C-alpha cells in the first residue's frame, strides 16, 4: 500500500535493506461445514480446525544500495509478504529487517484514497500518509497531475474514477516523493500500454539516480531486463540469489520436472522408436535451461526391433505460443544413415544457440527416406528454457550472426 513509509537514520552501510532470518506465519481458520458439526462443535474442535501457514521461513539477504533487486517465485512463495514486511505493513514473527532511507511502496496503488474526496484533495492526503507535508508537495502538484494524465478530472471525486485512473493517480503520487528505496509489486500493469511505458521510463530514471528498487514480478523477462540482482523464493524459503539470468534459470529448472506444457502427442508405425531426448553441453547432460549463444547438442536415443533402411531423424523447436521456429533433419543436413538396428543415438549439434530468451519445446521424429511414413513422431515433449547469455537482443525469436556499421557522408543532399 502506498501510504506506508519508514525512516531510519542514514549510516554508512553497504546495504539499503537488510533481511535477517525473517519468518512470518499466518493462522488459517477452517469453519465447520455441516449442521451437526456446528451443533456438536466444541472449543477443542474449533481449535483443531486452525492451521498455521508459514509464509516465510528464516529468510536472510541484503539488498545493496542503488541496486535493482528482483524477487521471483511461484504463487504463494512469500514474495509479497516479504515486501510488506520491508514496507512495515506487516511485522515478522521472527528475525528483523533494517531499511536505510525513505521508502515508497507501490504495492496497492491508491490505498489510502478517500472515494468522496477529489483527486486534488487525495494527492495531498496520500502524500501526508507518506510523511510529506502539504507545503512540500504543492510545488510538485502540477507534475503529479500531468504524469497521471488527469488534468480534466482532478477536481472530481475519486469515486467517479475508472480503475485505471485510480491507480495512475496512486502511481504518480508515489513516484514524485523523492524516495530512496522503492518497493514494486506487479505495478507495471498500470493503465494502458503507453502509460506502462511511461512507468518503465520512471523506473529507468530511478536507476540512473541511484535509487534502490525492489521488484516482485511474474514477468521473468522484465526481471532480467531491469534487475541487477535477483532472489528466488519457494514455499517461504530462499532458494537462490545472484545474477538475474542465473536465478531465472534456477526458477525454470525448479519447474521443469512438472512441465506439462507440451502436447504429449505421439504417432508412427513403431518400427523405430525415439526412447529419450537429452540436451548436452560439453558432453554433460543439462536439465533444460541454456543460454543464448551457448553450444548445445540435442541427442536422440532410438531403438528398433528389426533393421530399418535409410531412416531420417529430425527435431523441431516450437516457442511456447505454438510458433514453429525450425525443423532440421538428417537428410537436409547431409547425413545419410544407411541402416539402423538395435539401439543408438543421433546428435544434432548447435555451435552457437541463436534462440533469444524464452520458453520452447522440442519435438523429435524419425521417418522413412521419403519423409512420408512416420516411424515415431513425438510432438513437443521436451521443454527447453533459454535465458540471457550475453546478447542485448530482446525482440523476436533468434539472434542473427550479423553486425552493424555506420558510414558518414559529406556529399550534399539534393533538395
């Protein structure tokens, strides 16, 4: 919520935020669901229906000054709870946090607004909840209104605002209060696309000014783009910290075991069967998380009950939205396999993976020489996650092996 601010005396410390063995629990009360249970329920039974949920367990880390620190993890991992503890909204049940400087929280934008007051009146009210006086906010008033794009509506009651207008005003107030530490919880979906770009420009400006940012988001690409550090939470515990690309990779590796995003479809005569697909780097099997520009080998293991002449092995890569990226095979690659029998494997080696960060699926297949009869086709059954690996490319699917050049010209331009 935007109205919570804490101050601590400025000291020369390397960390803007220190989280020291923080734990937080909530008690869940389960009501009786039958009339009999309600009639016969006792105090003991009511107590037995209470469940303790640990949202955080013994979490410790430091957020460096002037850094942009991202928290990621599945739903219910404790990310938002930790942000609320840092903001002072919640108190931990164990451990402590220390924050250096003024905190602005972009958690529940517009929290603290009074529906019956106008936008103008709510700007001063919301600023006061941040500890900023009317005299201090008055010189910034026009800038706040312009940023929120509410010039025509600023003297109307907030209860008449749309949800987009409401949160735009909350965001605008929060970012114009000279914060030293900014907490952001999924606040980038505010307003339309144009306003979202404005918000991201504001975040970039905060970074240039050396303001510490702590961001919670399910947008992993955004975390990689914006953050200098990241942490992964799962079931209230700290799983990994470090560079954003590494932490995002750890998150994907955590989830690959239960991946069900592929089609799982399979068809063919069964004369040759694809039994396994492995991903290898430096002859070592990797779990399915690789980097752009890394070398990668896709190994297809097969077995057959009788000899088969001139089979063609192939792979296909689909992006998770269904886009077919590529579909190479041994025939097009110039590898003639005269006969297979028993078992073996075929390798497809990529010297420098051009795929941009994202989630993909690998298919594997083996067909007859005419590419008409499928012996075995396994459609999108192996997940592949690509994370940032030294490229600044962010648009599209692949990074082309190309370079830019620039030539100036002094020749006159025809009018």
